[in-house]
C-alpha cells in the first residue's frame, strides 16, 4: 500500500497544516483542556494500554499483547516515580 497516496486521499491530510502535527512547538493551550499531573497522565495511559492489551490477548495477538503489556508496566513505573508524597499534618 502506498502510504503517500493514502494520506493524500484522506480529508484530514488535505486540510491539515504540518504545524498541526508538531509537538516541538509551543502552544498557548487556549483550546486544550487542562492537563493533569504527570502521575495522573501515566496512570491514565497505563489503564488505556492495559485495556488494549486485553483486547490483543483475546484476539490472540501475542506479540502485540506483549508490547502493550510492556508499555503498561512502563507507564505504571513512571506513575510511581512521579507520585507526590502525602503530607501528614
């Protein structure tokens, strides 16, 4: 499959500007929802990837399941590393 031909046929590709897909440029965030903490984000990713891993496992997509489980474990480790300590008063 010719990916360039496919990309040019999609409506999004015709309307999108290359700048829309850049992550290394600053955005004022006016349209973006408020971002959670790094810990919350990592936990969310862990949950989502875990769900995808279950789907892959049920479909007997062993390599995909393995890779998704590795991503889930990495997200959990990142969440633990970014936990904010509980302050006891």
